[in-house]
């Protein structure tokens, strides 16, 4: 009887070792990788059910949960999307869900992106769902935004717009007295012009200073991007601006009338918004390209005309004219 009991105990121990190895420590299914989405607030039991339904583990969800309680840690599982490698054991899966790095999916909106391109980028992202309208121009804060597989486009767009509202509120609170804009809406409009006029971050306060001076004295802004916007909604024009387009009085064209355009011409970044709320203190009223990606600034028309001649001479030397 004692001998039988010892045999049974030995068999039970072997069975336990076999179960541990087979259900917890050995390699899982060879196919993969698998993507597992863990919702916020998910329990170990609900995740085990997902693992079973997607055939990522041997045995049942109940067995996996029991093994995890015995051999795993008590740390909660994280929310997010996880890539489970082919052949991952039950132990490795739990460690990944508790301490691993979730898959990060990003959609990036560069500074100065017009809303039509924000719309197209979101609609082209196949892992998002649902439809959205073209967002209001200037309502999106350029940045990189994370999203989950299967998330709605409307939810991602709302995060972009909420970020702009928050950023604008914070920057507006720091507005300096020499800024010419009188509302948050005007700040976005002028910042969008600054954004499209220079790709050089260090120049933004100076470009904002020039345009602020022009607004202050009632001088036209003469900004080419404001001519292009009503033609393409912010997309590249792909050709020279026509004389008829320079003369078109459509509310956006700053060659046709003084003051700000009737609306933004792009989604400006926080640096451009900050620049119009605290522009450089300058007497400059003019600027022209300097051939290096930046601009040269002038206080008088005579100085500006001389700078323009230098720019044209450089372009001719390059064979561009």
C-alpha cells in the first residue's frame, strides 16, 4: 500500500512537471506573430480568453489563468496592442503583457500641413475606422499622435483638435503687449502665414515681426501662400502664380487688400503661434530669400530692392531664371 502511494505521488509529480512544461514553459504555436489588443481595465481572465480564442496558447483559458496565478507574478496586464512572437510560451506571453512595450502606431502631422492633407492622411490609414469631414483649417495641432488598431478616425482627429485648443490657450496666456493679434482666431491666421513663409524655425519670430509691422501700419502682407490657398486649399500649386490670381480679391489674397486673410491657410505649429504672440522687435518691413533656405530682411524698400537684385542674380547664376 505504501509502495503504491509512493508510485501515485511520483506519477502526480511527473504529471505536474509535464503540465508545467507543456502548458506554461514550452514553446507555443509555431505560426505568428499574432497581434493582441488588450483593452483598458482588462483582467487576466479576459485576456486568457482572447489568447485561447486566437490559438496563442495550448490548453484552455482556465488552465492558462491557473498557471499564471501559480507561476507568474501578480502584476496587472497592460492595456495596448501587443505583438506575440511565433512560438512564445505562456510564461513569455504573460511577461510581455505585464512588462513589455505595446506596439506604438503613429500618425504624424508636420507643421504647416493644410487640413485637406490631414483628412487624406487619416482616411488613408487602413488601421483606423469610420469617416470624418475635412477638419476646420487651423484646428489641428501638428504633432505625432498614437492610435490603436481599429480606433475611429473621429477619435484621433478629436485628440489633434483638443491638443490645439490646449496649446493655444496656454500660449495665449503668455501673449506679449507688442503682438498685433487681438484674438486666438487671429493668432492662428497669422501663425499659418508665418508657417508657410519660412521653413527655418529660427526665422519665425522675425517673419512674425515683419508681418506684425505691416498689420500695424495697414500695409498689405503680400504673402504668396495666401494667393495659393483658395486655389488648392493648401496643396502645392505646381506652377508659377498667375497675374490674375495675384489680383483676385477672394478674402485670402493678401496682395489684393491689407490686413489678415479671412481664415488660416494651414495648421500652424506651436512655435509659429508663439512667434506671432511674441514677435521679434524689429523695424523690418520686407524679406526675400537669401539662397540658403533662409531670408534676408530689410527696413526700407530701397534696401529690399537691392536684396531682391542679389537674389535674382544668384538664381540666374544657378540657371533658375
